[in-house]
C-alpha cells in the first residue's frame, strides 16, 4: 500500500469522473427514449409524451426562428392529432451517439381534419423527416427537427404559388 500512496489523490478525481459517466445516457438509453417518445406521440398520450421531455425543452424546427417550448410542442401535437388522427411514425434508423440520437423516420397519416386552412381531404400522406434529440438526465432536453412540410402541403392539395415578381 505504501508504494501506491502517491496515487491516493487520484481517487476523488476518478470517482467524480465515474459519476459523470454514469449520469450520461448510454446509446441503448437514448435509443429507447427516442423510440418510446414517438410511440407515445403516435398513441396520442401527451401525458406520457411530456414525461419524456425536459421542462426546459428547446425544439428547433426548420423555418421557425425561435425554439419551441415543451408546452407549445404538446399543443402542436394535439392540433396535428385533429388533422391526422391516425398518424404513425415509422422509425427507419435510430442512431445513438453519446447523449444524442438521430432518428430518420417516415410519418404516415390520413388528412381527416383542417390543417393550415385546408379542410379534410381524406387523402393519405407520407412525410419524411430527420430528428436529432439530445438527452440529459433521461429526458429530451433539446431537439432539432426537419420534415418535408412542403411535400405534406402538396399531398393535401394546397397550391403553393411564388410571390409576384418584383418582391
């Protein structure tokens, strides 16, 4: 023991490092959280969906200048459910990397309610997307989402016109 006495100063440092590593989500954990989050969303269970989200969640969505909060996201999901009550996410790839997980998915749904001013058409829609989630303390703390919104609007018959020339 006397020979290793000089290494005793490392014990607190190693314990701190071990605790830090234990607090980080494993690849299996972040993948499980991502999968369970989308299952809860598809079930319309917003209590369970909210349980996967940190209270300080910041969702960065393409085309939206400011991050979306947890409360705003849950409100948006409820409005989507009215327009697309049978929405289902097919997770094609779930790729963990440290505390992040990237999800490539396809959303399948039927347009059964008003969406962005377009009344229900009954048409099936398919929307591709890529989501990157950062997990901290077992919850999604930050989220980046890119989905084919233009493709969705075209599928439900919205006509997208360019602005008049000169603008």
